[in-house]
């Protein structure tokens, strides 16, 4: 086949956008007929299947992406199976001479990509990968000794000193026509056949009321945030009863907006000097980068403690009833319960409350952090392979640059400090909505109907956790 008859294949993964998509832009620039494909890979060894909330988001994100591509004269092909098999088969079917994708950083995913590059080279196909979803690729940021960073602050300083962050790429003005074989356009699965949406029961009503998955939703959310909350981010991010955070995390997780675009929009609005509150938000982007840096160097981050000594920690055996009480927001501590109910209803939880809810499970209930990490993986729309386990390990004390184990969040103190008026608590716990003053934070003093007594006593459970930690230190 003549080289002029060859086509290009763009494989999208966690980059479901047209804006600042280097793989898509390179294929568009090439001008050859182009196949754009998304593969639902739940079969390759080591690839972690998506949780329920993420599957809901993915369905709607792919639907939005397909509509945008069709409006520009292109098409989204959906395939299911082992990614290496699907991509190699589709490349052969469409006579692809070029294969493009944006890089991934998890261990199993990198193995798949490396294998495909080797296969492509052996079959006369040019495979090219690009930096799209991290501002700094993990192997480029090293300590003075040449190793990976284990502490966030020097890591982020090294990132900021590494050089200018590239400008984002604009959406291609024109997309090449879809690639066709001798039998016409390649077959595509129907999105509905993947059954990503919950049905029995359909618990996604709150998610649909809260979120607009897709690139347009990401752009709107970024604009709203930059137009207001970011200016008071340093304070607002800690108040769960207000809209003080960006809520960009699911859009970044699915790549509906790139970090380069976020960074550039901040710089465009503050070309000379970044205000302190805006700088705090940028440091949160840095924390995201740090967690991916950790995963790249520690592929088992979700299953093994970063600090090896924590593998010997003597966790308690939590009963099904106790675990269900935490999962369902019925621990008797309003801040924990409001957060867990917010999570179930919306697929998201305020970060200040995430820390309190995670600390309660790991320390007051003395439960292995992996139990909580798995629950969040299934229920968060923003759960990704790096940030979810890294943040759980941070709370548990087993991670890199972690909060000390003896730092145990007191949910009562936290709610009094960050939700003094109880606005957040009332929103998600109707059983205590009528309580005022101290009682909204300590409802056991008023014994409201339908709300449980505390699952554990805070002082005693705190001491139990500290004793277990001391035993680990002494071992």
C-alpha cells in the first residue's frame, strides 16, 4: 500500500477533550484520514476497573466527546477488550501508518504502551506519544542525588524551577475525515452496550444534578472558579458549606481540561504577580503532580504502604455493621456523616471533610486505609490511580510526606471550626437540621429522632490508635 494511502489512529484514554490534546492535534496536522478510538479495557493485567461513579462519568463524557467530534466531521470509535489487542487490530483494519496517544504514568498502563510501541515498530507503524496530562513528567523531576522526591515542598520548588510551562494547544480548526477500510468505516460498539450507568437501582440522580461531564462542563467550571472563588481560595477551600473550591478534580481526572490550560488561564488573568490565594490553588495542582510522581515510582501505591513498616501495623477487624455505618454516614459524628452522605449523593466530597472522614475510619475505627481507598474508588467521580491512594496514605501516616499518624482529626472540633453555623451539616443530615448552637455539632446532647449515637467515643478510640502506633514503632 502506498504511503499516501495510510491513515492515522488516535487512541484517547484519560484525555477526553479536543482542546490542548497533543495527540489529536498532531494527527490533525498530519492530515491523513483519522480514526479516533476509546478502549474500555477491563481485561489487561494490572489495569484497575473503574468504580461505579467513574463509570457513570465516563458514559456521559464519551457521549459529549462523540457529539463534538461528529460536529467537526470526525467520529469516535468505541471498542472493548485488552487495549493491546484492540489497538493492533484496529490499526491493521484501518491501514494505519501513524499511531498517536498521550502518555499515561501507571505501571500496567506504561507496560501496555511500551508493548504497543514495540509492536508498531515491528509492523512499520510510527507510534508517537505526548505529554498532555501532567505539567511535569515524573522522570524529569529529580533530587540532587538523582532519585525521586519523597517530600512535597522541595518537589514543587524543583518543578517551578524546572523552566516555563508550555502554552496549551488550541482546538484544531479542522479534523481529517474518518479513516475507512475496504468495508467502510470501522465498527464501533454502542455506548449503551457497555452498561456503564447504574440501573438496579439507579443511584445517579444526585450526580446528574451536580455535574455536567464533558469538555464544555470543564470549561464552564473553570471559568466560574476563576471568576470568583479562586480569589479567596486560601480561606474558602476550608469551609465545606460554601462554594470555595474549584471542583475541577473530575474534569482533570478524565482529561476534559488539561492542567496546561488551567495554568495558562491563571497566568492570563495574573500576568505580573500571582496573588497569595491563587498561589495556594496552584500549589494544589502541584500536589496532584506530586501524587502522580509517587505513583510513577511506586506502581503498587493502592495496595502497599509507601512506608514499608506500616505493612506490619495491627489494624482492627471492623464488623460489617460498623463499616456500613461509616459508608452510609451513620457514625453519630455529623461532619463525618455529612461528608459520607455528600459522597453518596454527589460523587464528591469537600477535601477538608475527606480528611476528617478518612482519619475517623483509619484511626478512630483503626481500619486499614485500603478499605477506605476502595470505597472512595467506587464512589468518587474524581477517583484516579494516583491521588486516591496517595491521599489515603497521607491521612494514614503510611505515605510520602504524610500527616503524622498521631495527628488524629477530631470531627467535632473540625466542624465547630470550619462549619460553625452548621450549614453544611444541615444540608446533608436532615435528622439534625433543627438543632442549634453546640447541639448541631454534638447531637448526642440533644438526642434527635432518627440520628444514631456515636459509633465510638473519641478519647478512647484516639488512645487505642496511639497505642497501636506505639506498638508499631517498638516492633
